[in-house]
């Protein structure tokens, strides 16, 4: 039983406007102090966290961590580029109070024929089948989440190496709406790759393969000729995601560098990076399925200022480089699919992950530029989606991406290791926290909603967008108890204090 004086103190604190961040004060008032959370500090100036969010560095010392995935036991699988696949056992105290208890190797590149896992990673719905990729192959393993041990390898897809090298990531996505389909994204070999103009090469495309079929190590799928063509003319779509409600496929594309238009250098602000829409995997009548998205002939306009021979082009319009008699702006507009949204040039989006449940936000990691005089990107952001499964912003918007983590001084980010460089995104099993890998700094961060933020979605402005909260309904009306979900041990002190205040107001003489 807590004495009345402490009950009154707790109530007074709450009535005076104390927030969730003042947990130590409230805990003292009600006689319970939360245990401290050991934290890591980056060796560089940490990213700035936007209002309404909190973030914490939870792992360091990794080797270029790329794709990440939370397993069914709460462990974190991490592709370390050039090393293999690693399992992190987490010491989880709730909220962002997370640390690494143990780090073990699951697949070592040097012990599987020097295959060089470099990015792609997926887990089956039951968490017991693992999919990984190299620049040439997609492989499948039985996976035991209790021991983090894999079984015998089965080769699913082959023949993905680009002539001359180039982009080597092969992103993997298991469809939930079509559970037998595994999507594989393959980028270009060069900056402007002529092979991508021929869809039969398999270059710069996304294809889907039926993993329930009898593909074996002796007879894997041939990437260029087998499977379902989802889209082509996609320079390097490293991030691929499926909307959890509509089942539609979306990708983020890294566009070209060092580009000139009609002989004029436009590379600083054009072309823009892209969010592309591919429709449904089972809608064979859709003009989007297997469509041409333009590369290497057509690109998305980002900055319209001083753009040579602009005509009626707007942000997101497809344009050609030479605008000649054959490949010109008219051809691009009539024969290729424009992006649904366009982002700042060279920000390099590398992953996209929808908020589980209602898909009201698409989180995107912008790895950051190398091809601009002033660096850009180096941030984690999100794009609001409506309840219909569409971006809330118009296609010509230049502000669709809302920042969550940004560099304190982006001009310093051209120096190696000077800035957070996000790559892989993965929600934990409870779909409350987002894990983020940073390859250049060898880190894993955890990000969580924490309080109010002002946002406008579907024409309404609210202090807190409840449709984006775990545990809310798709219509935006919060479910009972939704505000308590995702609350760490510090936050529960506030919950206890609120309960105390309510009981005092109600005239009760004790607190259990």
C-alpha cells in the first residue's frame, strides 16, 4: 500500500503536465525507481531523432551489416557483407533498452564455397526456412531458431551474375498474399547498362519464383528465363516490399549517376530516386505486371529548375537523356511506367518495410549519396499511406518522405564512418520496434514511436496518427489499450502513476 502523501504527489505531477520522459520523477513519487538501461554511443555524431520517435544504438563491431531479419525467437539475423550470416541473441528489457547477449555465425562464406552472401535475406512465415542470396545464387536452408543452426543447402535460383560485375545485391521477398512466390531483384552491371533494354537478359528486373515446385540443387531456376516477370527497366531496386493489407508490391529504385541531358550536366539533382508500384502478383490482366519502368532509356525528374528543354514535365515525369527521334520524352511518357513517388537524387533508398498490420507507413532507408557536391540522404524516413494502400502524397510531391533519423551535419557525411548509413530494416516479432542496420559504421539501431507527432494523412491533421500505431484499426480509431503497446519498462511507471491519479480522483483510499 502506498501512503496518501505519495499518491497525492503522483497525482500532482501528472496534473502539472509531466510527460512520459519524466519517468524517474514519477517513479520516485510512487516509490518505484526503474532500473537503468546500459546504452552504446556511436563513435561519430549520432543521428538527430525526430519528435515523436526514439532510437538507440544496440550493436557495434559488425562487418558491413546489410539485410536483417527478426526470427521467431526474438533473435536478429544479420547478413555481414563479405563474412556471412550472423545471429544476434538479444537481451531485451523492452522499448529501446536492447543489447546483444551473444553473437554466433550461422553461415560462413568461407565454408560454403566462398559464395559471398551480400544482402538478400528472408524467413518463412513459420520461421524455420531461411533464404539467402549471393550475386549468382539464391539458396534455401532449414533453420532452427532455438539453436540458430541451419541444415543442408538447396539451390533455388542461378545465373544472376552480371557481365562485368556491377550491382551485386539480390534482394529477396517472400509474398504473404501468394505464399509460394519468392521475389528476387537484380540490378544493372553498369551505370547506364544497355543490357537492361532487353528484358530477356534478366538485368535490372524483379522476378518471382514458385518455391513449392520441385526446384533442387541439381536443377535450380534460371533467373533470366524462368519464373514470373514482375517488372523490368528497374536500374537497381534494392528495396522490395508487399503491402500487408492490399498485397500489392512496391520497390525503391536507385537511379543513375553522372547524367547529362541534351549535353548539359544535370547530375547534382537529377534523376530522382523512385518508389515504384507493381500491383498484385496474381493479377495477370494488370498492365503493371511485367511492365517496363524505363531504364536505361527513361528517368524520373526530381528538380525542374533550369532543367534543359523541360516542356510540360513535372516532378516524377519520365524523361530521356538525348530526346532524339526514337527515344524521347513522348516515348518515355507513353511506353514506360513512371514512379508513384520520386525522391531526392542520389539519396540511395536500400530498403522499404511497411508497418505490419495496417501498412499505414512505408519505412525507407536512404543510404546516402556519393555523387553530389553536397551529400544527401544518410537517413531513415517514412512515407504515409492511406487506408486504401496508396501513398498519401500526390505523385509530383517533393516532400513525401518524412524524416525520422537524420545526420546533424550532412556536409560531413562524405567522410567514411562519419555518419549513420542505414541499409536493412526489420520489425521485431511483436511488430512494435524497427531494427535498422548501418553498414559503413558496423551497427544495428532500434527505433520506436514515442509520443505525439504532427502528421497529415488523407486530408486530416492530427496530433498523433493512431492509424500508424501497432494495435490500431485500419480506420485510425485506436483499439482499447493501444496506447500501452510498445511501452518499455520506463513507460510502465507512467502507466502506474496514471492509475494512481485516477484512483485518487475517484476517491479511493488505497492503491493495490
